[in-house]
């Protein structure tokens, strides 16, 4: 039996699906209701309540591996990246108390304690907490995830469908390296079978400049938006103007900064096999037809 945090959300759902394919029993720790399960009764849910560590430990008891996908996209409603890191430490302590054999931690490529971006800096703090937990571990570091339920590519397509202009910040020459959520899930499950502590870079086979990615999406979905360049400041201002229509935050300053710093690409050999353009083509009619809101899809 394995436990996946957030199995009814995005990355966790792919991990849970892979485990079920392999005949594993799967439980989830989640902030969502059992009725929201995409797996029916095949995945039993327990609360992801960091204020009750004994209950977390009881929910983890008997698990072989904990796959932890819990995180936040950006601070809001009083929850900061630092608090999310503290919550992860609570979860790791509960896993150790429950006798979990191994933890597979979802991180991000280019996580660094020296990063100027809190998302990447606190992801590095989580990696350190995992390494110090005393548990056998694997840390999986994806680049730009794509799959049903992702945010960035869908919302690029949403803008390309609805706006007469698409503003590329700066030169557009910074790099992105999409990796399929299925590939990441397979790497996670494979990593769980090992006994060695490891850090795995999960990158896809295709590397694009951001402008190349935008132009590819526009071509595949037959978008009509003209692609123009503008300053990062103008980009953020326009994104703020779109928020009433989207009903959520479109892009944060730190997200834009990390994108323009090419932090969504890796230098290591790509381990993912699925091609981004093939995925796009298969979803040309549905991608970007609605805005992917984090308010409707809680993280973790």
C-alpha cells in the first residue's frame, strides 16, 4: 500500500493512476472530499491536516511509500512558502513515526537555497528536510509539467484563443523544457523501488524558447492572437487586468522572473519520452477553452 498526497489534484493524480495500473493499493491525504475522487472508491481519502500529526501518522501507518506532491503555487490566504515547508516537515515526521519505508518527494528543477525566487528557495528547503528526515528518499525534480489539469500551457492557449494580442515578456529567448506528467509519475514509481537516496531531474525531450512554445501552441490550436514583445512590467500589468475575467491570479512577479531565468529547463539528460507537440495536437480542440484556476483546483 502506498500513500499519495493530493491524489485528486494534478501531479498526485498521475502518480496514483500509475500505482493503480501496477495493482498497488493507494490511499491519499488530501484537502478535497472523497466525492471529488477521479478514481471512485479505489483510492481512499484521509484529511491532509497538518495541525493533527498523530492523525497523519495513523493515516500513513502500513504504507510502503509516501509520494508527496503537496505544495503551493504562491502565498495566499495566510499560507506562505515557509509555512508550506514547515507543513512538509510535519508530514515527514508523521511518516517516520508510522514506519513508512521510503518517501518520494516532488520538487522542481533548479531548486536552490540561493535562489532569488522564494518558490525555488523553499523547494530546496523541503529537499533538505527530506534528506534530514531519516527516511529513505528520492527527490524528483520536474521541469515544466504538462498534462490534463496543468496551468501554464493551458492558460497560454486560453489567451491565444481570446486576445487579439499575446505579449511575450522581454526577448522570449529564455528556455522551457516541457515534461509529461505521465513520465514524471513513472519516474516517481520507479524511484520508489530503489533503496538508494537519490535526486532525479525529470525533464522532457524537447527544449523551446518561450516564444517558440507560444508560437507552437498558437499554430496547433489555430489561435489568431498577434505575438508581440513587451517589458516584464507591462506583462504583469496586463495580467492583473485579466484577473477579473479569469477569476484568479494569472501570473505573479516571481513566476515571471523564474520563467525568464530559464529555470523551467534542466541541464541533465532528459528522462521523459513523451513529446510535447504530440500532446498538444491530441488536445487542439480542448486546450485553453477555459482558464485553469487554482481556486477551482486546490494544490496538495
